[in-house]
C-alpha cells in the first residue's frame, strides 16, 4: 500500500481529470471507453494510459479525440505511472459483463483505492458492491451513457466531496489489501 499512497491532491483545474490505466481487452470496457472519449472536452478531461503495440486498433479509434480533452499514452513503468494516476480527480474502471469480469477482481481496483481517489466503475462484479458500501466512488450500469452521467455527477461535486470520497477509498484499500490485515 505504501507504494500507492495518495501523496497530495490533484491540482485544481476547473473540470475533472478522469484517468484509465490498463489493458484494452473487450471485457475491460473498450467500447464504453471510446464513447466516453468522444464526450470529453468541456465537461471533463480523459487520460488513457497503457497502449501496447497490439492495441493499435483501439488507439486508432481514439485518435480523433486526442487533444480535444483526451490524452493517449503508451505503457510505462509503475514509477512513471503513479504520478499520472495521482493527478486524477477520479480513476475509471469501465468493465463490461463477461465471464472474465464476473470472477476476477482487477488489480487496478486495489491500486486505485490505495491512491485515495474516487473510483468510477461499472456495476460488474464484487468491486461495485465494495465501492457502493464504502461510499468511495460512483457505480453505474455498464454503458457509456450511464458512465457519462456518473462523470457529470462527479464533476458536480465540490473538491471537498471528492476528497472525502477519496479518503474512504484509501480506508477501504487499507481494510481489504493491507498485508498486515490479510
């Protein structure tokens, strides 16, 4: 957990920065991510991190939105990634219902919580239940329109509201993922 400590707050910028870091398998919610990217700009900024050479097709679909509220970045080391995640106002998990997502908890979920930022995720699997119970993020149906409504809800929160939600995320990480408690 120490490696993923919050270390300060995201800068004030007027509109929220939402960050996704991870893979681009279909069940990770790629179609949802593409539709969210199309809406970025005046309402929110979206940073997508993790493109590998095999992700050229997904990156190509997102290129029209780059620069208009969307930043696209390739894979990077954890040391490079952490400062970029800490700049986020919220961290995104747009997973779709799929056998792989119903039985596996994404590693990024524990990392996102530990960073002390609100988590915006779809109602798929156990992470959604944990977030709702802890009040440490916003859970939506697994659809782009629902996620965009969740982003709008987050954008409508004041900085203190997001800070409290992020603090609850860190508390949940400490309860669930601290090796001294497991």
